[in-house]
């Protein structure tokens, strides 16, 4: 089982249910992984199941989507214009009222009267964005509160970027194998393939403790003189 999960690159929960001991459930599996699984000895069939449940907490709170099946959406870009209707407004309402200002630099006033959308008193049928927006996704997808819940992030809210992975956890691993050692202290940005600095980190850690040991010894020696 551990080898199979590693071979299929399964990082979400997997296992057998108590009432279906002959059925293996994988929370997330790619199409390529499904084809690979079909060729594993002992596997009779592979069935794809797509959740149809509706999660009312999903952006833009139109009661249609869930954690795994959301969209399609358009991610707003500075200078681009979208049509505004009562159907599309939920996607962009927060952007217009919270993140963007009118020509005087004041907060926009948005009202819906019947099928009419009024912005600062004027009827509008489209809107042009004044800055870029981003869709943030957590890599631990079933335990991440991200844009699937709270929507777009404006560019002026971004204060930094990730540099490296300091910890990577495998739900299906056992013991020390729960930690993905090949990903710890690995870069996540820049050109080319990710680079691992885990060995350098270990060397730095050893140097720190060795240095601390001799520093304490030196301090004790001075105290005894």
C-alpha cells in the first residue's frame, strides 16, 4: 500500500472503508494515475467519482460549487472590461465595493434595483478593473482556506512571495516517512528546477550546536579563572 501510494503520487487521504473492505478510496487521483492504477495486479476496476454536493461557503456563494469542483471563473486583470449582470455581479461585487475606488478616490456605492446595476448613481452594464487580481490556492487543498472561500486577492494586498518549503507532510506515510525529506528546504521560485538546501541547513545546524558548545565551555572557563 505505501509503495502504491508513492508510485501514484497520492498525497491526500486514502484507504478502505469499514463496510467496503474490497474497495480502495483515493481522495484525489490524476487521469494518468487512474490509468496506472488499472494495471496494478489485483485491481478489478477503477471508477471515477465527481462530487456533486453543493458547499454554500464556496466563492462567490451562488450555491453551485464545492471544494473540488469550482468554476469556471475569470481572474480580473488591470484594464480589462467585463460585462456586469445580476448573474456575474457576485464574482466582482467585493472588488468594486472594497478594493477599488471611484475617480475621486472615494469608496464606490453599488446598488442593484431589479435588473439594473447602479455604480455611484449611474446605470452600468460593464466594469473595467483598475488593478490586477490573483487567485490563491493552498497546496494542502483539502485543509486550506484560500480563494475558494474568500475570492480574489488584489495586487496591492500582496506583501511577499514564498522562497522555500520548510516542511512537507505525507498523510499516508509511516513514522519518519511522513516527512517528505526531498522537499524540505527546497526552493519554490526562480529559474530552472527547484533546488534543495536541506544539506546546507543540516550543516548550518551542526555548526550552530558545535559553536554553542565551545562558546559555553569558553564562558565556563573564564568564570572559573
